[in-house]
């Protein structure tokens, strides 16, 4: 470039935007909306991309300051050394599974699972030559029997659709005794209610789409684990992708700031709604771990903190499949929608949606009543929810 000629318009437009250095700490972590980071020298680039020198290389898998800030707060809240963020809960699950198990291995898992996890085990893992054994997580002898030789054991803290609560203390002890890593999906509980790492679980997964985000406005996932475990997970994801984007990490951090307060309100709304529904003549059964009638109430009292039982419940509405669907359709404050864990109350009729592949007999065996409706209790005023549910039950 000659001295008399300044750089052209577009060059200045491209190179002129540099973050001004600031001395203060902003209240909100900046969103580093960048895919890549510049190096002073090729040597620095080579050292950093090999993780021999700290720094940032590429947002997919190699890290980004906004992702790191989210991962740090998440690992602190789960009580683990480290964490790694993903584009979705399913991406987190797939990465952990394929990090811990390879062709010829066998995975042992609870049979009470989110449908996506069930499909990953039954449709995708066999394609990789990985065998999967399913056991009842409440039958500790069955869990102990499935562990020897397994690549890992997988369980959900609170499981779909009947919100059963796994005894993580007992299962964690069995895993440790067998030398089998414990992997847990802590999505329904959130770190505000339960920290499975205290029971020896080595990988704690979340669909951050749910309570972590909390507002039904993002898709994300996160795995909390040791530093060594994070390095192994990262080695997989560097080649497979599926990492979180900076804006989603920012939304998750914003969500986490109010997680405990939201869980208090989710739990108190759910408890009041569950008590109302339990006495209603159009309701055959309410599944909510906060109710003494729930089979895992004792485990839930021990395992879930702060006297909270979360916002998830399942309600068996009288009138079979039609009764359950009519009830959902009649709700106004509660929305018919997939997902859970956000500010809005969401409902879904299991037999016609998440469990539609099962015939009535198979559904009964899986404990899914024809009129079963899963409810993610939101943060609305509880009087409005009770009034809405009462009105909809009259029409069911
Ligand atoms: C318990 C549980 N785990 C994992 C997932 C998958 O998460 P995502 O939808 O973020 O991929 C879901 C989704 O509903 C879920 O309910």
C-alpha cells in the first residue's frame, strides 16, 4: 500500500470494527458473536489449536469466551470441575454416549427414559455396533446385575412420563462398586434441586432447553463432569460438531440467574395444583413426587433439595384417550405444546403424542394410562392455573 493512498472503504469497514478495551466488568457477559479469533503469529496459532497455549481458536469445539462463562457457572452449580455446552440436549447425549462407548461395547440404562434417549439407544447405538441393556432403575438388584462389563450406566433423576425419582445415592454406590461410570440426565430436577455428582455420577447432562434456559426461547445442552472427562468429550465434539452458539450461552446464563427462584415457584405452583387435582372426581390419579401418594415420595424428599419437588407432573384424566385429549384442548392458560421447564404451563397427551407408537396393551405395560397428560407447570399465578384446570376438567 502506498503512503499517500489510505485503505479503501470496504477494507476500513471490515478492519475498523475492533472491540474497544475496557477496564470495568459489565453486568452481563458480552456475547462473543464470532466464529474465529486472530493470532499474532502462526506459532501462536499452532500452539493454541493444540491446546498447549491458552486462548481461543474456533467457536465450534475449541471454545469461545461466552461459552466458557456459561460452562463455568454451570459446573459450579452442579459441583463438577468442568462443563461443556452443546447445541441441544440430544447433541450432549450423543456426544457423551459415543465418547464412553464404542463398537463391541455394551451400555446399561434405565428403562424409564425420555423418548429421544430411548430412540438413541434403540435406533442409533445398534448401528454403531453398541449393545444396550434396559433395566428397571427402581430394582437395585437388576441395576447391579446389569453393571459388570458395561461401558456406563444411564439414568434420569426424574423420569418421563410418570415423574418417578431414581435413588441416585444407591445407584451411584453400585456404579462405583462396579467401576462403571454413572451418567445422569438431570434435566427435570435442574441443579437447583439435585446435584448427582455428590452421589458419584461422573457425567451430568441437561437439556438446557428446559429449566436452565427457562423461557421456551432456546435449544441447548450441557454436560458437567471432571476436567479429564471434559477433555474426552471435547475430543469427540471437535470432529462431530453440535456445539452451543454464543447467544444461546448468553440466554442460558441469564436463565441461571433466576433458576432457584423459578424452581421455587414451579414447585409451589405444581404442589398446589397437584393437591387440587388429586381430589377431583374427573382425575383418576396424579403423579407428582411431592405428594405422599407418589411411590418415590420418600426418595424425592431425601434427594431433592430445599423442600422442592419440581414443576413436572402427570395427570390421569378420566374418559380414556378422548378424555385426556378433550381436557388438553379445553385449557386456555395451559398450552398444548411440546417441551417443558419454562415460564408457560405446557401440556401433552401421552398416548396420542410421545407414546403413539405403543398399542394400548404396550402402553399399559409401560404404566401409561390412556388419559395420561404430562404437565410442565409454569410460573403463572396459581389461582389462574387451578381455575383453568378445573374448567377444562368439566369439559373432559
Ligand atoms: C429429559 C430430557 N432429556 C433430554 C432431552 C433432549 O433435549 P433437547 O430437546 O434440548 O435436544 C429432552 C427433551 O425433551 C428431555 O425431556
